[in-house]
C-alpha cells in the first residue's frame, strides 16, 4: 500500500511538473486597455491579429476604461493579462493617490508609439511665430488663455510646460473633452491650445486655426513644415503622448522578450504603421529597457511641472 501511494505521488508530481512547464501561451491572452476609440485601444486592436498568428493562441482586447491599470497591476504575472496604456499610467500618481506604483508594479514590453502636440492659436491672435506669441503673452500677462481637456492630459501639461520655460502667464480654460476644447479654439472662445497631432490634423490646412510649432525635439512628419518649439526659441522644449505595452511585474523575462519581438514586428508592418500615422501616432517600437527609461524620465520631468504649477486632479 505504501509503495502504491508513493507511485501515485510520483505520478502526481510528474504531471504537476509537466503542467508547470507547459509552453506559453497555452490559452487566450487579454490586452486590457482604456475605452474603445482611444489610441491605446487602436494600437491593441491593430496588433492582435499578428500576435494571434505568431503565438498560435487568440489575443483579445478587453476595454476596461479607468480600472484597466489597477486590474493589470493585480493580475498574475503569467503572460495572460497585458496592458495597453499611456501617460496616465505614470502621471496619475502625481495628481492623486492610487493603489499601484507605475515603476514597480509593471514590466515594460515596448513603447509602441508617440503622438506630439501642436501649438495652435486662433487666427485673431496677432502672432505668426512662437517668439511673437511669447512676446505678446509677456506684454499682456493673464489676458491670453488656453483650452485643455482633462487635468494632467498632454494638452494641459504642454501648455504648463511652455508657461514654465518661457516665463509667461496664460490662463487655463478646462473642458470636459478634447473635442470641446478644440471647438472652443476654432470658435475663438480661447486663444491657444496644444491639441494632439491627430486631433488637429484636419484643421491645420484651414484658416480656422494657425499652427505655430510642433512639440517634438526634431521636426515631425506628422506636422510637415512646422518648426519645433525648441528651435523657435524655447530650447529643449518637448511634449508628447506615449503609447505603451506592459505586463504585470514579475512576468518571466522569456515571455517579455517574446512579446517584445512579436509586438515590434506587428507595429513595424507597413499597414499598421500607416494606420497609426493616419491617426497622429508615429511608431516607436522600442525595447523594454527603453520604455522603462522613458517612464522614469517622464515621471521626473512632469512631476516637476505638476508640483511647480500646483496641479491636482479635481
């Protein structure tokens, strides 16, 4: 009887070891993200077909809105729950208390893409260049205003960064959404806005807004012909929205490496890159180390802007 029990125990251990050693992925993988229609959602949907074919398992998009980050932070680090998200992941903790640590609770996979902001003004503003706008703002402190959507989003922080670096006083006018903020600019209710490239692109060739500069350090193909703010006198100015793909901290490096390889391949496909470019996103497709460095640098940079401006999420 003792020999029989030992045999059953050995068989159980053998099967347990086999199950533990099953190759990943052995079941469908979820990419959790924000609301449908966002850039994070688009990126996830554009790469799932390639990932499903590459890994022989279904990859699905799971839209969870604001709870997406908490959900993935608390998920098992087994490679079956991933996250597609952007700057709110590492900026929200600077604005209010959250239950996760963006730099320790996630394993970076790749910085998928980046979308710059465009410094746009209403045509009624008597400025044709960035230096002229700054001079006007200094001449009329507190008289010029800018529109933005949610607190801490890139159109908001991009304006606050300009205020800090250029030493000007322009007043924020908050709207519920980026669409409303842009409509206010077009309608002349506000003077200035820093919309994302994809949002303002249809209006750049019209006479309804005047684009002065792009917020990337180098000229951007998303804004052909526009100078950078850095080259326009605000040296070193840079602002953009990043789109990141991550896993829960503790996910095996071998899984992270395989995910990075296939996600980068998917993002660099001409059809995917073209679709993203049309939405105002330039593909980056970098390494996990590069994404980790970006998150750390962005946290330090925007943390100072947020602290100095006294910004808190309402």
